[in-house]
C-alpha cells in the first residue's frame, strides 16, 4: 500500500497521508511519496488547488518512533558506525525538502487537520499555505522538550518570535481554537463541519485562474524566503540531529528501547523524567 495517495477531483487535487494504522506516522517512504503526489498535482493543467489530509483518526502523529526511537538493532537509518552529523543532516534535510514541496508547489495547498498534527506532522501541516483544523484537533512540537528541533522552522515564520518561543520552549500541544486565536492556522471549526469548510475554501480558490494563484503564492513566499527561511532551516536541521545525540537525547533513546517509546514520550511530555540525570523525577524526591 502506498503511504500517500493522490486523486484528482475536478479542479482539486486530493493528497492523503495513508498510514492510518499508525496515525500516519512518518517512515522513510512517506516524504518521498508525498513529494511525488505534489509533483503530480502540479503537472496537471486542470488542478487549481491541492487539499492535503490524513486517513483514519489523525492528520499525522509525526515520525514513527517505533522505527526510530524504539529500534534496538544498534543500527540507524544511516547504517552502522558512529553518528556522522553531516550524514544525519543530509537525510533529514532530504525529508525537509520533500515536506517543503508543499511550500514550493505552484498550486496552493490547504491542510485539513483532524485528530493530531504533532511533531513531524506539524512540520508537514505548516508547510501548507492554509491550515484548517477541527477545533478539538491538537497541534504542537513536543520533541522540543527532548529529541527534536522542527526542521522546517515554520513556527517562527507563521507566528513571530513571541508565540514561537511559547510553543517551542514548552513543547505544548494546543487545540484548533487556540491555534486560530494566535494566528498559527487559518480557521478552526467543529470536526463535523471540517469537510464542508475545507471544500468551501477550496472551491472558492478554484474560481481563480491558475496563473493568478501561482503569482500570488510566489509573491508572498518570496517575502519569507527573503527573511532567511532557507538559512533558518539549515540551522534547525543541524540542531535536530544534535538534539537526538546530546546526552539527554541518548538517554531518551535508551529509555524508549527499555520501556517502549510510548512510555518515554509520556514521561517527556509530562516532565516526570530528568533526561540529564537519566532518572525519574518522582523517584529522586
């Protein structure tokens, strides 16, 4: 089964993340297949707008930690041997650039978010031009607490420094209502109305000529590019590799191997584990 599927629906190209059994967690295939679907939609002269959604219960729960954090084989996606920061950078920047195919797409992209768009899943959502969320859906980058830095760096460009720091210095998740309030997403609606709201927006945009859509998107995007987006992503991707290989990152990986990634993530997000000392905070009292 493909990890991402594409279908054409009149003037709308529909891309669906397709790993519902793991809440569309990101594996090695998903970024490549996502980029291919974006390219397919851009090559279609009839498609005006792309709608990106997730199959099943969520948009995307981020990277598949069963494969990455809980892996006990001693091997990484880069092979055997010590950590090579440039090999790590090349791999993660490759994924980052595949997510950024949504940003570079000549056709505007609407992300339809339900359930969760968290960790690497938030990277994907925030590369889209407009995000419409269910009001109870959650978005956030929890690996900012340990074992991650958002490689697309879209938080600061969509929110500004104050709110980006509020999100990334806590690693909190927020619901769609809060995301709309702080300007992270275009709109939050009850989940029962999500499909209708996204269709209304997509259909409205479909009445604009493709060349007009393309020009307006390029004009706006170049402003953020001029603000240093590419350089920020380079730093963020380097830092992402460092976070996973810092003493705290290594302890998080070991804890995931020993206890399972769900337990390690629970301790990370609740703040009940001291990753520097590698011990439970409760047991230290």
